[in-house]
C-alpha cells in the first residue's frame, strides 16, 4: 500500500526546528515534506519494532533513504536539523 502525505493546508511556512537544539532553518516545500516524512517513518518504525523486534520495521529503510537525500541535496539543513 502506498502512503500518501498531504498537509491539511499549506500556509507556505517551511521553517523547521531541531527538536534537540532548537536551531531553525528555512526549507523549500519539497525539503519540508521530506523532513516531515523522516519523523513519520521514525515514529512508525519505533512502534513496529515493538512487535517485530529492534530494527525490523520497513520504515527504517524509508527513513534512511530520506536522510541520505538530505545529505546529498541540502547538507546544511541535514547538519542543522538531522545530524
């Protein structure tokens, strides 16, 4: 089944904050969507791992793919938000 990500509304605010340091950075719409998907997959992977065993969720691979995309396409945002 394909997962579809659709915001409830788009207020053109693509600022994201590092959840540990509080540092912020402005992203493009595409980057903001990918950033949000990383945390979606992290949450689902964590929940699935409770049933399947640590590291077994397919969501980890999806999350890693998105992290790699950030490393390649916006290293600064990766370092601010995800490293």
